[in-house]
C-alpha cells in the first residue's frame, strides 16, 4: 500500500467527498492534479491523475500492469478489490479485453471512483458488491486476476488465506495469471512467504517495488514459464501508448525459489 502523497501539491490539498459506512470512513481528496481515495485516517488506497485517469502514478500499479502482458490472451479480467479503479481504467484502455468483472466490498467505493476518479461507465465492466471471498464463485473464469484487497490497517486476511488463494488460482482460464499486491517485511519477502511458497510450490515470480510492496505473478499451471524476452517485447510495444516504460520492473523480476 502506498504511503501518503508528498510534494508541492500538498499546499493545495482539499477534500472533495466523505462517506461513512459500516467499515469506517472513505474520503476523496485532491492535491494539484491528483486525486486520492483514502480509507480511515489519511491512508491512501488509490491515486488518479485528473488530466488522464489511465495514467498510473504509483510504482506498484505499474508492476501490476506488467502482469497483464503475461497471458497469451487477455480477453477476460477479474479485479478483486476495485479501489479508485486506476488499474482497471488502464487495462480497459490499453488491453484487448472483452469483459471485466470487479468485486468491491464497499458500495460507496465504485460510486466515488466514477464521480471523482475517472472510472468510466464502460459496457465491458461489471461491478459486483460484496466480499471477494464469498463472491469469487459468482465470477467468470478469467485470463487475468488481480488480488488487491486492502483496508485502512493493511492487507485483508484473504491475502494469506490458503483456501481463498487456491480458489483464485482455480478461477484462472488455461494460460492465465494471478497478480497479487502483497505487503513485504523488512527482509524484502512478501507477507506469508512460507504459505505462498508451499501453496504455489515455488512456481511464481516476484517484483519488489518502491512503495515497499512485492507484486506476485502466479501462473494457472505449474508448468507455465515466465518468458522474459517476450515480456520485454510486449512492454516495449506498449510503452509509447502508456507514456512510460516497464523495463525496470522486468529487470527486478525474481523467481520465488
């Protein structure tokens, strides 16, 4: 999870919306050209660049986007945790997706994302309100599944729940990839590393990012390989459209073992 935004724009900081629900408070605040979705006491969940909502500001979201280039095909995507929708917006804009589902626990989050954070009312996007642990089975199998479930205190228990992670992987179509935004410890290993390595039998890859998180890339099948050269080619082809490159994240990739 990223830390609080720093920079000259903070002098222009002001609140745009505040909603209270059963889980606490949700705020949308603006600083210069950036808008932030916050949970609790000023804990940033998402960042949106107002002139271009498909621009990914955070390093961890760019590393998660890299995972979208791993499947041979990316026709269906599933987002477990919508947040401000910046990654969803980017994937809808730049990937040949035919259908996208997003599961979000709090009803106000997609409402605020659409009103303030640039999440478009795209006909390909279906938003399901509810707990991802119980609504996963309601979703269609996907080529790409993003797991990014955070509260104002950190990652939701699902991030290290054996049964749920196993179910997420089983929801992948053949050749698909599960991409997990995971906290890391002081040793640089992802939260729950022993569990993850046992569950996935060391068959996944990691990318540490500047915010302190580790992004995990888990294949649907233990026989799948991560083709670095092919990934570089795809990333290079996409870079001019994105406005930034992903080669630094490719260089940082490491096998779980």
